């Protein structure tokens, strides 16, 4: 990822340290007779210059880099089951719109009672929803699973109804028979606040779907 977004001021200690070190070296070379006091001052100056340079180098090592976004493979789609009550359709459309516009979510799938009732966002050609090991665990435990970097998980194959290069997934329960699956194009991108918000939204959807 390019460094263009970094603050130029973070390189100020490096610049000052290099300039200071260079000036000390030039001063030492141009001084015919070196006194004890000047030698001690030079040592202190060298140490300070080294500390400034090391500060920048260490900052480079510990500063977290923002994860890199990818362009998902697929096309924009919006499919909503026709046999749902109008109130439920409105609820699903509203919730999916919020997720796509207020989070890093790029794909939204809602699965309920054995069928996919909503697909919205970017998707490939495959539409069939898979209940794999991860989805089963979410339904059984009623606890969400967040796969922060999807390519690191062998179980990612069960999410093949999402774009192939999806980077992260939240699989959220919608009651005992439903799932809300969110896909994003950026790894490690959902915050804890996002997860809490998704959970609250899922509870609201579960109440609406319970009446279907």
C-alpha cells in the first residue's frame, strides 16, 4: 500500500537526526585541535542524533498499516423474495441499505427457513446458499462469527456464494433458523462497534422474520 497518506511530520526526527549527525561530522573534520569539552559535546550530539533516527525507524516498524482494499469480482445485484409480506420486504431493504452505506460491507445475504430471501450488493454467478460447518455453529450457538481475513480460513469454501475474492465475513444469527452474512472487500476492517451494531440490527430483523 502506498505511503501517500502518512503524515510527513513523522519523518521530522529522522531529518533532524541526519542533519545533526552530518554537521557534527563536518565540524569534527574542520577542527584542528579537539578539546576535551568539545569531544564530550560531540558524543552527546551523536547520541541525540542516533536517538532521533532510531525513533523514526522504530515508528515505521510498530505503526500499523491500513489493510488494502480489493475490487470484488462480481456485479451489483438486488434480489428480494417475492412471497414476503410488504412490511418484511421494507425492513430487509432498509437494513441492507444501512449496512452497505454505513459499514465496509459490500455483500449482504439473508437466509431464513431454508431459503435465501435477500441478496444485495456485489455477487458472482452462484446463488445457492451453503450451510457449512461455520454456519451450523452460528445457528447452534446463536453467536456470530467474524472471519477477519477470509483467505486464512479453510472453511471459507462454504461461502462460495459470495465474490471469490471476498476479504472478510460476518456470519450473524437471525433467530434459530436464519442467518445474516456480510462480506467485505477489506480484511480486518469491521470494528467492535460495527459488530455490535450488526448484532443489534440482526435482532431487529429476527423479530420481523419471526412473523413470516
